[in-house]
């Protein structure tokens, strides 16, 4: 009897890491972590430095984002099995039940929103707004219209705004500009992903490129347009005298490189070039956001010294 109990406990212990891995995949933990990095950049940009607030922002934002990602997988569990990149997710594979999924989503949402509320009411409301718009508008719209990308760009651009407001507790120009830069970035970023995964998305019934013809000159042209717009838009903190010359020069260079990759895609219409745009977008955003943070600090110190 003791032996059976011991063996049963061993089985539970062996299953625990596997179950934890399923939960991490279900909530897209790595993606969620990248999202809260944007929130941290917004918090630091407006002068936030309280470690307790940073912890609440990071963990709370991580949990709300995890709830959004998990909800997306609940919605699309019957479609995920049709696509290679999603077929091995926990729900299609039966590694967790739908009831388990709901419990995880609700727990993450409640705890995460509670932590954001401990910062201030606006932070909690922004977190909830991102969750609701992503889960109940963007996710079902993905199979209906390419305009889903436009809708999804709103919750996707909230993190730096939320981070700023977590410290200032005020909706003003700074969080608006941080939101706008990330909002514009969303389009070439997501369309590059949609291009690379076009066949997979099509198998699941999704059509997310801006042109009805899919991987076409029209779609590539729109990627080029938004990549080009990023250059002047990324200079807004400098134009408003929030940052110094360093960010102006480097933001221009980064934007030009990103634009060049997009323009190459327009010329070739090649998946290889679309993948380059996709990876460039992953690198561009955190670099530009923390460039703002470091250059703003240096810029203000120079102003103080000059006074």
C-alpha cells in the first residue's frame, strides 16, 4: 500500500513540470513578458523609480496579458488544430481541459487587475480595456476582416501608455505619444508575421494581410508606408524636447534600417525578406523605447546642469 502511494506521488511529481509547461504555453509566457517590457519603458520614461510599483506593474501586466493570450486560445481551440504552428498547443493536444483554461484565465485576470489597481484606477481600467478589446473584439474579428489588425493595434499599443500612467496617474501628451509610436509599429510588425505565416493562417480561416490578394504588392506597399511613417513618428519625443540628439540620430538610423527591410520585401515579395522585417520589428521596439528612457534621463540632466 505504501509502495502504491509512493508511486502515485512520483507520478504527480513527474507530471507537475509537464503541466506547468502547458500552462506557460497556454498563456504565451514569453510573449507576455515581452509585452510588459514595453510597460516598464513607459513607467521609466516618465520618471518612475519605485521598486514596489515596478513589481506590481510587471506582474500585474504579465498576468492580464496571460489572461488575454489564454482567452485567445480558448476561442480558437478548434481552429488551432488546423494550423501547424498552433496544433501542439495544450487545448488541441488535450494537455489541459477547457475548464482548467477558464480557471487560469479568470485567476490571472482578477489577480493581475487587482495588482494594477494597487497602482491606480486608470492602470486597472487600461488593463481591462486591453483585455476586453483583444479577447472580445479583435479575436473573433480575425476570421471576418483584415481590419482586425487595426482593432488589435489598440490593445497592442496600450502597454507603454499604461506604464506611464501607472506613475503619473494622468492621461496627457506623454502617454499618448508613447501609445501612438507603438500603435504605428503594430502594422508592419503584424503584417510581416501574417505574411510569413500566410498559409498557416489561411488553413485556420484567417486573412490578415491588408490586401484581399494576400502576399501581393499592395500588402507589401502598406508595410512600406507604415515603416516609413515610423521614422518621423519615432522622432516625436525629440521634437517635443523630451529627449536629446542621441535618440534623434539613432531613431532615424533604426527607422531607416527597418524601412529598408520593408522596401526589399516590396521589391521581392519574398518570404525570406518578410521574415527579416518580422525579426527587425522584434528588435526595433524595445531598442527605441529604452533609447527614449536613457536619452530622456541624460537630456534632463543636461538641462538641469545648464540652469
